[in-house]
C-alpha cells in the first residue's frame, strides 16, 4: 500500500514536470505550458545577441558585449492595474492618477511588489538581459522599432509631459516578437541589481547581474522621460523599496532551462 502510494506521488510529480517544463510542440519546437499560465506570453528562442550600447557611457549601457540566453516566455503586455489587483486588491486605493484605468499598466509598486506578483503567478521578473533581448531591436543603440523616434507617429508613448499620463496596454503596434510598450509608456523593473558591465568574458551565459546592491535596474523609459531612455540598451535604476514611482511598472517571464552552460556566469 505504501509502495503504491509512493509510486502514485512520483508519477504525479513527473506529470507536473512534463506539463509545465519539458513538453515540446513537435511542429514548432516550443515548450507547451499550462494554457492559463502562458496566456498572453510570447516565446523567445535560445540564442546569442549583443547587449548594451557604447554611446551611453559606462553607467547607462557601455560596453557592448555578447550574451547567450536560454529560451523563455515573456508577457506581451505590461502588468495592468486590474491584473495586479487580483493578487493585491489594496492597490486599487493607491492607483497612480497618471495610470488609473483598469487596463493601464500598474505603477506605484516597489521592486519587491513586482517580484512577489510574478512569483505568486508562477513566473519571475525578467533579467535585464532577457528584457533587452525581448525589445527586438537590431542593437542596443536603437529603439525596438528602429533607429529613430517619430513623436508624431504611432511607435511609442514617450517624450511627453507627466500630466499626459499613460495609455492602455496594447494601444500601439507591437514589436517583432508581438510585445507591446517595450519602449515608453512605463519604465519596467527587472531582476538585476544595478552594477557596471566590466571584466566581461567573451560570452555571458544567462547573466543575472551582481549578487547584491543598493539600486535595482529599470528599463524602457516612460511617457514623460527622455526619448533616449526608450532605446533598447539604455539602463537606469531606482531604490527597490520606492512605492511612489508613477512611471515604473513591470512584466513577467517564465524561464525555460535548455542550455548546458546555464549558470556558468552571473
């Protein structure tokens, strides 16, 4: 009886791993996850890209360097007020007046709030490298859509005044991966502590930044910040306990470990 029960537990555990991690679509080579968990997420395949931009200086993105990432899934939208409040309903009382609508990106959340939300929904905050790859830009010096920003076009919500506020997620066209607002709208918290790029090997594998620090990295710029900040490789930072930031939100990822080099470099 005990043996039978143990066998059942082992089978169930194997089935969970099969469903959530390692099952693959034979036609597309894309891991198959539980449908609700992977809803409104895009798949980014494993591979190498060049991170950073030499023209931004050492604090904001220099030097350019090669990064290899395992495949992952990432939210196509910034997490919205209504989604966040399903987990943390008290947030509704302190929505930012600049991003107030249900389907506007959530803001006025600490880095720890964002990380906890992702964790409680079975996901994680993207690493800085994952976030930059997901912009789909040709280089860290460009915007997700190309080399220039047209304030009269429909590329991004940026270069405006604070009082202009955000827009609902998914309002403007997506990037090549199907992701929205990877430049402008709101800054986005990422996993990494802020630290300079230095003493870099030829290729970084799945980097996660320094092991500790004071500030957390945010990426993507916002509607009311410098247009330059919307470029893919531009880095900035904030104190992770800050809860009164009207222009910082986040999105989440699901990590898929498929590289024999995973964990070789931080």
